[in-house]
C-alpha cells in the first residue's frame, strides 16, 4: 500500500480512525472478502461522518484514484446482497 487515505482536516481523531476503517473494509472486500454486516456497518459510520453525497463522492473518487478500489461498487454489491453473504470483489 503506497497511498494515503483521503480525509478532511476538521475531523476528530475518532472520525479519522472510523473513515480509515471504512476504506480498509473496501480494501478487504477486494483483497480477501468481508462479511456484508462488517462492510455495511463501516459504511453507516462513514455516512455519519460524511453525510453529504458530494463529499462522499469526492472522497471515494480520491480513494479509488489512489488505490484502484471502487467504494461505490463494493457498497452497491453489499446493498444487493443478503445479510449472511460475504462480499468479495
């Protein structure tokens, strides 16, 4: 991993940790798979920190540009899956 996670300077330490955890859950979905529940919990917490769709899109686009992993596709697959599914991209 040779990139930095996108973040905002006005976030608290706890918010930064939770946003990084969200992006790490996206990485895990691509690399080894993650439970739907864990992915969606991380996404719900991310949306509490970043409620704006525009800001979410900017952060996720920045992450995809740096990592090659699409948050949008992973979350879309999570929303379409059943509760007990494992999300593997």
